[in-house]
């Protein structure tokens, strides 16, 4: 029995390709620069209340929304996470992940 899901191999290949294209060979990964290098993606920092981040797709255009009220590290994680949804879930018009309780994050 395999402990990894078959989709993980696809995700690993996509991540490797994105990092190769950005010439990233070691941490820290310049998440915002990588996302902004994709001309079809716009990043918006807004008051999203209970939502950490979201992806809205209209045709070939994508908007990634990030909750501006969150700490810097959380915003960076959310941007990377939503970018993953943007490149992995092509065709989904809207995708969002509700903010988890802060206690669960600590």
C-alpha cells in the first residue's frame, strides 16, 4: 500500500518546474515574486474578515486575495497556498479556505 497519493507526484513536478523557472535553488523562496511573474495573476491584499485567502478566476485571468489583517508570515503562507490552488485547479472559478481558529495555528 502506498502512503502517498498519486496526485502528490504531479504536485512535486509542478513545484519543481516553478522553482526551476524562477531559478530558486535554496530557501527562502521569493513567493510574491514568483506569483507576480505570472502575468495572468493579480494579487490583492484586502480585508477578508474570516477568510485567509481566495482565488477568483475569470477566463484566463486570476485574482488571488490575501487577508491584509494577518501577520506577514501568515500572508506569505496564504499567498503560496492560493497560488497552488490557482495552478492546480484550473477551471474552478472560485476557491477559498476559511481561516482556522488561531488556537489551531499555534
